[in-house]
């Protein structure tokens, strides 16, 4: 009959090996004859890296799996994993975010409607045929958009529009 300490160690090792290790890391355990948590925690990263095709990513996999059990490789601190959020908490957060999104979409629709109403309330500038005739007559005399615009208190684009509109 196995002694309880050895049985606990075997159970720890089984739990540890449930981690989804890459084939490289699994090969390290076989090649280095690491078959218990005690043996692994007494091995340092440099010893593990001595094996073929093993680098820092493989060591990180091992560190991560050990951190799940609050353990570490020899001579290293125990790495703390971030606390995982429960699924129910995630669902609640997601529902709250979706509700907030819906509220924002409603506000956007209201703003768009408000902007549309404001656009329809804007008065379009009335055409003044007399002014247009005066601008055109003056342009025929001077042909200087800037001076004509200043003289009549309109923009140069307005003067151009009148002139181009008459000759188009």
C-alpha cells in the first residue's frame, strides 16, 4: 500500500499534467525523467533549457502550470495568476454593456432626428436677381472678383457663381 504523502504527490502530478502542454514540454518531462511535482520544483529553468528544442516558451508553459498550483521552478519566485472572473459575472457585465449600447443608439437616433429638423428649419438664401444683375454688370466693367465681392458685401464665390451662371 502506498503511503499517503506519495499518493498525494501522484495526485498533484496528475492534476499538473491535465494542463494542455505542448509536445515539446511533454518530451522534456520524458527525457528529463521528471515524473513528480517534487522533482520538477527542484529543477531550474537552465536545466530544462538544456534539452533539445526547448526554449523560453516551453519554460513559460511549465511556469504557468506550476503557478496554477502556487509552485515554481527551483530558485524562482511563485508567479501569481490574475483572478479569473466567473462566467455569471461576465454575463452580467455583457448584459449591462449591451443595455448601455442600446441606450446610446437611441440617443444617436434622437440626435440625428434633431439635426434633420434643424436642417429643414434653415432658410435657404433668397436669390436676388437685381443684385445678380448689378454684380454681373460690374464684373463686365472690372473683371476682378475680389473688389466686386468687397463692394457688394458678398463672397468671391458668390461673384463667381453669378458670372459662371450667366455664361454657362
